[in-house]
């Protein structure tokens, strides 16, 4: 499998951590690049941010229009989605390839974080919690779980206690708060520990959320280094 094209930003010459951050439907890897400098990361934790571009594909719910998408969405309902699961698995495998490249560049899996917004968050949920090696953590923003069967049937013990930070906008009219809360509840019922935060915003991110992510990453990196 060829690697997804991506934008890379490193906070230090020598990276000891990596964050693979997946954008939402119709966006591209540049979408969250500006966030890096707003996170307030500890400079002692050299971190490589990888922002891959999803491939172009026809999206059924958007009239078959081709756009960057991690998988096809067949229909949108207020509290559910019908999706192409084969596309979801394909994207999971593509992200796994990016994790492997970071391993090859000297960053162990336990120092790698997955982050995703909206559709990218759905891929991050699936990839992180079904990955065979322990990861550093998972950041799920304004997102949902599109396939319970894939999510839980292929879950791995290695990431059963993975730290998860999830956040959602209370006024999100694209991915409803109900979908985000359903994912939260499913994971908690399955035994995952998930920190949940809500913000008075639409389908977007806000500065308070970005600051929270930065604090969380600093804390997690500190725990890993001190382990």
C-alpha cells in the first residue's frame, strides 16, 4: 500500500512523539495545521505532526460528488449514518501504514497519538482501538462510531485502557451531539475510559478545546517519558 500524502510539522529537530491527525469530510490535511502552534506543547517533547490527505472518492449523500473522504457516506440521518464499511477499513489500513512509518523512523507505537475530526475522528476511533500495539492516546473531535461491529469485534487488548479525549459542540448540526454521546456511551459500556467535553459551538473547534488538547498531550507525554 502506498502511503497517503501528508503535511508534516515537527516541533523539534529530533521527534520522540508523533501525532497523526485526520481531517473531516471534504477538507484536507492543511485544515488543522494552524492548531499546532496554538497547543502550547512542552518544547522538551519533540513532536512530529502528520496531517494526511484523504483520497478523493464519490460521496453518495452529496450527490456522488467527488471530494476528499475517508469513506463513502450513503445516507445521513440525525442520529445515525449509513456508510461504506469497506472504505472505512481501507482508511484504517492506510493510517496503520502511517503508524508503521513512524515506527520505522524511530518512534515507538506507545509514543504515537491518533487524532481526528468528524469523519477523520471515526477512522481514528476504529484504527486506535483495533491496533495491535499499544498507542499513546486518542483524540476524537466532533465525531461518532459508524460501525459498532467493526469497532468492537476487532478491538484489541493492547488498547483496551488507551487514554481517550473526546469533545463535541453542543450546537453541531453536521454530526449531532447525540451521535457523539452515543459513541461515548458505547465505549464506556465496553469498559473504555473516556474523558468527555462539550463546548457551545457548531461543527468546529474552539480555542478552549485546543488548549485542552495541548494540556492533555503535555500530560500524556510527561506520563510516557516518566514511565
